[in-house]
C-alpha cells in the first residue's frame, strides 16, 4: 500500500506502483500456500492466472511435498465470473469456486467446465465453512489470500487471518474513493484487530512488514 494507506487508485487499476522486488515477494508468499485465495472483483480487475513463473519456487514446493502450483480458489457471492478470464485459460492447478445459488445458471454451466463449484443457499459465502471445506476436501492447511480489500476485511471480521504481509510503497495517493487495506467502508471494524510485528526489512525505498494477527479468545 501507499504511505497514506491506499492499495489502488479510485479506478481500482491493477497495482503497478511497486517494485520488481515486491512482485517477487508476492510470488514467494503465494508459493508457500497450499491454496491461493482471491475475490472476484480483484480477479476481474487484475485478470491474473495465479501461477508461479519462477521454476525454483515450484521445485521448492515439490521438495516440501506440495503440488507444483497452489490450488486456486475464487470467492464470489453473486457468481457472475467471466469464464474467459486468464485464470481459466491455464490448467496449472485445479480451480475451486465458492459462491451461492445466486450464480446464474448460464454461469454455472460455463464455469463447471473449468472449475469445481461449491454453491451455498446463503446470500453470501460463509468463509469459515469455506476454509473447512478446503481442509477436508482438498487437504489445504495454509491459504495465501491476495485480496481484495473486501475479502480481507471479511476475513478479519470473522477472525480468520493469522498473518499479514504488507509492503509500504513510497507514494501518496490521497482521495476518499481510493480503497485502503480494509476497503471503502466508513464503518470501523466490529472490534480492533491487534497486530504484532514479527519481521521488517527495507529494499530500496520500500518497506516489507510481516505481522502476526492476535486472535480473539473463543
């Protein structure tokens, strides 16, 4: 994010204001997960494949007993996901979509040819249930969430985030309509989330931070 907390512009353009090192850092974090998770809006704006371009990262995964690429997971409450997006043009790893029965039938028919669908009867996806299904049905133990802000905020609200990897880029955007790390909502989170800094390093003019998220007592 920028120094003033913006993760993109008001037009939700793909992030291009960070360095090559930050892009590599993103791939490193993605490579650690058994699954990589993304919200539909972010997928639509960034149109990413969620792959791993560095063969060494894939080799390291295999050495750890993982598949060469992480399972790719998409979350969408309405399910209007364009089947022509780049993610569906590569078969590097299975794609799993969690949505609801609000997904129109024509989208269901098209997407079932490219992914496994899990559709719930609720208005929105139960994220805790989703993680349980990933663990039970796909053996997923670690999930790397790549946004966007709405999904990240929802995960925070349900106390489902263990670690935050944050890059501070040397820019100021300003503006009330450019989203921050937790989106555009004017409301506070239901409760403050306590973070503990576990690692900090600087490369060039960027600062790379790792926080452990303190969970609520259950």
